[in-house]
C-alpha cells in the first residue's frame, strides 16, 4: 500500500523521528511542571488518586480480568488518538495537542502522588509507567503528526479565502486518505500493543 510504503521510507521516518523527539521533550517538561505544581498544592493523596485513575486508564479492580482491562485501556487510548485527529479539523493551531498535554500532565501528578503515598518511586516508574507509556505517548505523537498536517491544510484553506493572492495548498482528501491508512495500520496496532503491555505486563509487575 502506497501510504504504508511512504510511512516506512527512510526520509519519512526521519521526519516522524524529529516530531517524536520534539514532542517527547515537551511531554517530559509537562510532566516535570505537573509534578512540581502538585508538590506545591499538596492534595489529599487518596482522593486525588481516585479522581485521576480513570484518566490514566489504570484499573485496580482485582475482579476485572486482564483481557477486560486491556480492552478498556485500548478503547480509551484509541479514542484519544481519534480525538487528536478530530480536533485537527478545527482551524486553531495546536488544539489537537490537548490530549497529549493532559495525558502527560496526569503522569507527572501520579508520579508525585505515588511518591507521597510511600510507594517505591523507581518501581512505580520502571514497572508502572515505562513498559507502556513510551509506546502509548509515542503513538499519541504520531497521531498529532498527522493531525498537524490536516490542521495546516484547513488553516491554509481558510486563510486563502481572505487572501488576494492565493497560496498553493496540498489536497485535503489525499491527506485524509493517508491519515486514515496510517490510523488503521500503524496507530491502532500500536495502541493495542501498548494496552496489552499495560493490561497484562504492567499489572503483573505491580502485582494487581
């Protein structure tokens, strides 16, 4: 398939890699800021953890099977990626980044709350976050990579309506077709793999 061949081409992977690097730096910065803000606010640990547990797709229901937990995580994160694409249709720059920003901020908050609750911070990060978070957040960033392309085209078309000298804008339909193919064949399997890791491996490592 042409879109998949293009995605895995050396030049395109280099472009995706640059986006991943840039947004991972931003994501880590957001985590640190969220951690520091939570430190200064110093919320009630039990109440705060209960409020944000669903936001991080972490289930501690021991009665819930591993497969059920995995499916819930997959559904939630798949919807986040879809939300990124849908937000990109709104002609406002970086609005599609809201989902990534909120997710990474929640990670920073959970790290602080876990530390305050007396949990082993290294174990929480290495066993509870890293096995799935690296792939999960990277997939969100890939969704943003394509969301940005759609967003730029739509903004360009809107601005062209106000210009006397029209600029050449890439075709929207072609970009939508490429995004759809990548969403189905790259983003969806990656999100499922991340959900599987979180639903099975992470729960095993955290012993719940």
